[in-house]
């Protein structure tokens, strides 16, 4: 595929992006991440070829691989532009675009996967995204959550963590605060019973075992819990704003309280 063909494709996609259906937006979000992985693999392969350039054809191979990586990166950029247009046209797009750490791809994925008319409370979104710890996926049963939406929420958590050093990243600050709280609880021994359950499924040679044997959760799990907390609060706030825009009234239940364990409302940043 020539770069000129990609450029023509990008103009067509971007011009029509404002009228994308949710199905089309979901497809483009999936395509974006697939191309991103292809581009990463191509760059890794190019580096490997450079490190082992002891054959005559290695240089030409590297040029081809780098060209392929460049094409994937160009397509990524064009799809990102199109998804940005999609979020602009969505009535929740302006709210999403103000959240530091939630770019056009994650925003588009969330807007395309969540149906506010099927989510009278944020709990419905949490369950659909696989963020309800009471959910069980029993053998032989259909997965009770949307795997793609769950992955998008994981990416949102990673992004909040990445931008947590920025003063304007509200949910990054929530992540840091929650992590400090989780570490304090962990050191105090509050996770002893949970650690005792988890250790039954963990090999003795793993790093996690060293923490679990002391009645504590491993650092990675503490961090994951903190990221999930920030994401769930973000979804709570998104649900509240979305519900108000759609129905013209506040949600029937105080959305940031319940399951998150708050004694009071944590107001939306905007």
C-alpha cells in the first residue's frame, strides 16, 4: 500500500467520522489497537535485524520492516483523527475530552460501548466492564462482561497512573491517594484474610508469594487495586454527567458513594 493511498483513505474517514455509528466506532477502536501492536512488533523486528546485521540482505529487510512500521503508524494516526471527530459529535464528547488521561481512542471506545439507557446506575456500567468483584464467570457459562470494555478501562487506569504526576490529572491524583491508603492498610495487616485465600493459588517460587506469606498483598496487586478505584470513580462521574445530559435530571442513586465505600459524595471535577 502506497502512502498516497493511505492519505486518500484518511481524508475519507475523517470527513465521515462525525456520523460514525457506534458499531463503526467500536470497529475502528479495535483496528487502532491492532495496528498499534503491529507497529510495535515491526519496530521490535527492525531493532532485532539491526542488532544481527551480519548478512547481506539484512539492510534491505530492515528498510522493508521500517516501511511497514511507518505505514502502521500513519494508519494509527488517521484512525485517531477519525475517532476524535466521532467524540466531538457525541453529546458526551466534550466531557470526556476534558479528562486528562482519556484521549480520543479511549473516549471513543467508552462512548461506543456504553448505552446510558441500559445503565440506570453506575453499577450497571461496572458490571458490564467487569469491574464488579462479586461477578463470577462459571465454567461453561457465557462471559458476564464485555471483554473489550474491560480492556479499555484497564488502559484508562494505566493512563491515569502515567499522568498522575501532572497537577491537572484529577484521576491521577485519586490514584495516588488511593495507593497511599491501600499501602497503609496492607502494612497494617488488613489484607491478611485475602492474602491467605490468594496464596493457595500461587506458586512458592513467585515474587507474589513473598508478600502473601506475610499476610500482605504484593505491590503489583496494590497498584492494580488503586488504578481500578480511580477508574471506577471516573466511570461514576461519567455516568452522572451522561445521565444528566440524557435525561435532564440527576441519577436516582448517589453514584460515587455505594460500592466505592465513601461516606460522602466525591464531586465531579467538571
